[in-house]
C-alpha cells in the first residue's frame, strides 16, 4: 500500500498500491470497489479534490504508467489522462480551491494542471532530481516542493518564479507541509532533522533542531501555535512557534518515539514509543499523565478522535487499541492483523477508524461511542473527586459549570 487519502466528507477511503489498482473503501460498510488504473507498475499517489468529486492517481515507471489520471470516484469512470512526465509520478496535491492539481515526478519537474482541461500544464523546472513532496500554501498561490537534489523550493504560481531553500550537509527533505496559518514551512529530512522556514516573504531562515538526532514524527497543533516532534532516541520536543522556546521530555530509554499527535483542542499531546507505552502530555505545563499500558510491542501510530475523547494507537504487536482519554483505560482492542499496524486515522465524525498494516491491508472499523452518562461515571470513579473546571471543559463541555460527580 503506497498511498491513502480520505474523501473530504470522510465516507470513502482511497488507497493505491503496487498491484496497479485504486480501491475505494466505503467507510460505513468496509466494502470496496476496485478501479483498474492501467498503471501496472503501481499507483504511487492518490489525492481527492477538495469537493470530493474527483480522484487523482499517479503511477510509476514505463509508458502510460507515468500519466496522471482523474477519475469520477462515484462511477469509477476515467475522466482524463494527463501526460507529460518523462518518468514516474511520485506525489500529487490539489490546491485548496481545487482549481489546480500539482504533480511531482522522478523527472525533477513539478507540473500544475487545470483539472478541467489538463493540456499544456505549467511546468516548474528547477529540481535536478526526484521531486519527493509538494504542498500548497493555504492561499493557493504558493507551492512548496522538495527533492533528492537536497533543496526545497517555493514557487510563485502567478509568475512561475521560485526561491530555493538549500539544505546542505547531504540531507534530502522527504516531506514538506505548511502550518495552518501559512507562516511556516516545515520539512523532514532523511538525516532525522526538522527544518523550519519563514514562508511569508523576505529571506527564508532555516532553524535546525538537534541535527542528527533522528526525528521520527512531527505534528502541528490545530492552531499552528505549537510544533511537536519525536526522535529516534526517545526524546519528545515541543516548540512554541511564536516565542521560539523549546521544551523536551525523555519518554523512552529503550527506543524511538514513533508518533506524536495533538488533541483537537491542542491541550493534549499524545505520543507512542518503542517500549509499547502511550503517553498523554499537558501542552501548557509539560506534565505527563501515567502512561497508557497495554501494547506488548512498539507503538507506531496514534490518532485522536474528532471530539478528543478517544485515542487510537497502532502497534507492532498487531493490534489497535482504543483508549478512553479521560480515564486512560482501554475501551476496546482490535485484533486479527497479519502484521504491524503502522497507521491509524479517524474519519470526520469519529465513528470509523482506518488502519493500515504491514500485511498489506487497510481496514475500516466501527468505533464504539460511549454513553455520556456511562463516561461521566467512569471518570468520577477513576479520579475519586469532583472534576475541576478545566477537566470539565476538556472532557464534558456540556457540563462545564455543573456538578458532574455524585457526592460521596
């Protein structure tokens, strides 16, 4: 499985793989429809348009497999085939408004297509080797790209000009993304470094964070105010993007901190590590709760439900656990995987969890939602006291200023 993408409404998950097909998974039923793309050497990238009405796929290697193809995800009908890349298509991204589809390839070019026409794309030339990642600025007028030539480039899509952000030290930036407010561009390199650039005009500046330490995961808070990362040495860091201050926490002495993610309100940071523990951190104070214990091997991925009340964790013990964030207890355990679970993600309403495993499968699982009264009872039983205003606001928004726990 080389690429996955949720449709914006969260009802369908698209996956592209080495068998040259795109599979469209119904999130509610788990059933799938297969689109035979003709990209026989594999589908390396898939991306939905913002309105969910178009699905793009990119292929690799020889002949027609290099094309970018647009599909009607409802009928599976091929709408358009865009040719131009001389080698494999590595990455795809739609602009925020859906008017432009960008593709990056092994030929070192970035091509910007009009999805309604497709012909005569704008070709952005500058990279001398494979383009690994592309990302649109939230305003849709700037595009960032990174490649094996050890550069990151910021393209002005109005005139095609670009600024080159050089990395040096022999590192390749494999992934780039903009902060939600568009002010910062973040890149992760194969040397384990995290690179930050000021994306709003003027001279770009690069901030090195512990070069060579081996970064495993990075994530922005929903507001874009904080950036968190986990390292191969088990170190977790939290950077305030306004003040530049950094706090560090050693969460594991036995291996990497594989995954980090923020709760929807940004108040809690979750992390998973090689020792099989899941940690929850208060982002204001930097204090950690007791670890969530249950996995018997490394935790590779963590994800919060949209309401922040459930945390999913995928592990190399071939299970997924759903945790009650308020109590820290396991709500349910999903089993039956044939390999390590490397990625987990909730759909928009939080009722379905997508997970991918080294066994080559993508699974869609129903998420049991707790009864509100039952959830309150469990929280009260766990803490043996009335909840604070802050705790009510975080977990019981509708009862933030009412007594929640019965008097003892």
